[in-house]
């Protein structure tokens, strides 16, 4: 089918930024739960990651868009009991927090997992071979309520690395993937599992079961809304759909007029967007981005949109790192203009800036001031008194001047 729309790269970038919640509007002075939930509904998903060099990653996308909000609001939305809970955990884009409204769109994935499909082979094999252990663990959850894997383990020897799971941990992960337990809360970062009927609102559980086709179309629609414009791979990656599922569903959405095909300048493959896309005349925004932010988590799309090649170097040996251990891209207006290696040094109350790397086009004085403001705001949000520059580069010298300017020094 010929493309019905054509976008310049600048238009596609603006469409994507606006869709992701970077609309240039100043957030309210006090962020309330309704604003936070509205944003998460828009994004559809927050990826969870265990690295805590700065702050757990699922908190960062909200800070990037809302500024200084209380992380307690997200904790309440994700893990509180009663009406304040608006999110649930599941495998969305990796381990994720999703709005409860999306629970029906994930049940087909749970059903597949229970059949040993679309899950890790080791876990699928465990599900086939260890049903007695699975039933024993499920009975313990039924009888005792929210439990962590550690409280169920019968293993006598000391646990090995994180992938060296006990049989009980395997059973809980299988039950979680199959939707027979869900995450009721967390103890530290450990998941506490309980029965869905004791965690998920009854109205959500009572929602009619959607067919696989219907649910996959719903996920692709949501991805198109959250991305603004994207290729088939971009759209399916958002909720980790398989090509065999996404391609026919995408064709169905185009045929129904719910998505339009389009061309983007410089993109080799066709793209898709919602009908009547609204492209901002410009986007004025600055934000430090989590490595797992949905704006940039699909790295090839990030390169196509922003001409920005980004790789996380946490697992790269220190002497082979180019930019640093935990590097946050810095979005300034419509460009990703720099990357900053950050660490929260909580014991000394400092936000440590270990490296500042400007992109080729660089940051002008206004952009460097915006970076300084973002770092100061992040330090305040994290309860850290000082922004400490540990970088000898010329960019850091300019940043030091900008920080002194905003702090009145």
C-alpha cells in the first residue's frame, strides 16, 4: 500500500517527543497522583531495572517529564493496597509496571506462558517437569499471602549468582508469567507474590477475555500512540511482540484505517502513525533520560530519530568504557545533545558527575545552563545537597560555571 503521509525527520522527531510527554508545558508546582497516572497511561509502561547507581530506573522517566515529584506516588500506584493502586507488574517491555487498564491486553501472554510458549526455555522446561513444586508453592501463597522467594526456599546450600535460582524461585517466576500469581508489593527490591484476586481489582479481573488478535491490535495501537510514529519493528518492540504476531495485526489496523502508513525522511522502512497526527511547531524541553526510557530504549530508532548512538556500558570492562558506567542522555529541545555519567553518593549527600560528553553539535550557553538546572533539580529530587563535578573535560568546566550561575556563586 503506498504511503499516505510523508514526514521530514524534524517532523517525526517532534511527533515522537510530543507523544512521549515532552510537550514543552511546565508541570504544576505540586505533582499529584492524577497527573502521574495520566502520564503513565500515556506511556503505557515503565521498565523496571535493578541497577541503583542513581535511582531505580522506573522512577526516572516520570522525573524527566514531571520534574520534582514524590516517588511515594509511584510506590503507592504500584504496590499499595486498595484504590490507590493503579499499576501492576508484568512482562511488558522486559519487567515492567503497566496501568491496570492494560491487564486485559496481557492475559493472552499469560496463557501462552502457561503453555510454555514465548518464555525462557529453562522456565518452560521447569513448568513441564516440576508441576509438583509449582503446586506446592502456589498452595503456600494461597495459605500465607504475599511471599518472597527467599521465605519459601528449601535449598540448604548458599545461593550462587542471581541466576542461580532455587526451585521455589523458579516456581514463582513460572506462576507469575502464567498469571497465577502477581506482585503484591516489594521488600527492598524483592518481589512479594500473591494471588491476583487479592491484588488486582475484581472489575479488572472480570473483564471479558480478549482474543490474541484483539489484544495484540490493542498493544500496537497503544504503541503507536506512545511513539507518535514508528516502523513495524519500533511498534512491536514497545510491548515485545513477535513479528509473527505483529505483522498481520498491523496490516489489519491499516486496513481498518486505525493506523496509517507513512514515510519518514531517511528511514529505509515504511512507518506507521495514528490518523490525523498533530505535529508541534517546535518542542522546547530539556531532560536527563534513563537508559531505559521508552523514548530511547529501542536503540536503532534512537539513531534514526536523533542521530545518537547509545549503548549502556554497565557490563563493559572499565578500561573499555567510552562514556562511563551509568550514562544518561541529555535531551535539549529537539536534540540529544550530551551524555552524563552520574552516581548518587547518598552517604555524602552528593550527586557525582563523573563525565560530561557533548555531542558533535555541542551545547551552547543556554543548553549548558539547562543541563545545570536539570542536575540541580535531580539532586534536589534525590535529597542530595551537592552536585559534585569529577570530570576534567572542558565541557565540565563550562558546566561548573553554569552551576555556579544558578546557585548564585
